[in-house]
């Protein structure tokens, strides 16, 4: 029997996905056209009711990728459509200069189209998140490296 695809892979903008980060805790991601919005809370146990969420505004954005061999439990909690198409775009992110292209590059959805803006300067990328992909199993360490004190919801 083929493995069922994670909601992080088959999801659509507006989906809310719970990701098991170990120790009985979950983080919640809202899917955007570009990236995943990390909601500003965690839970001890799975919370399946979106109305219990204090906010759907992300604390920050990240990218995820899921290998076929990844066994991290993920759950589609629900779907909350965005008010406008522009709200579903997500935040652009940047790539720093590298040995091949010595300029910054900005990736994101602009006017509804995924685009790469280059060349960009350090000033252009100020305030943007660096483009880095995280597997679901890496989310716990990434979350706690970014923020030490999370609000916890009880199921």
C-alpha cells in the first residue's frame, strides 16, 4: 500500500497543518502559496479545533520539504480561506550571494506569480527571512532556536 502524502505536500493555501514535534507536542503551520506560516503557539496534544487558536497570523515564515521516507506525523486540522489572493502569497525570502551568482536573490509570489528577483542588494533583502528548507523532523529544533517561550494550548 503506498504511503499517504503529508498535508504539507498535498495541501493548499489556507490549510492549517499540525506537525508532531516530539514529546507529545505539536506546532501549527498555515500553508501559503509560497512558504508556511508558523502560527504563534504550540500544543501539548493535538488541537483539532481552529476556533481554539488564538491567532492565524504567523509568527514567522519558513519553507518545508517532506521526503518520501519522512515518518513525522502531520494532520490536516482544517482550512481557512484567505480574504484576498494577495493575503495567500506568503512572505518573500532571500538567498545570499553564492560562488556562482554574487548577488542576493529574492524568491516569492509577486502579483500572483512565483518569481525570483535578481540581482538584489543587501538593502533590498533587509527584514526578509533567509530561504531555508526544513524537514518536519527538524521543526522542533528550529522553532526553539528562534523563540524560547511559546504559548501552549491545551487540547
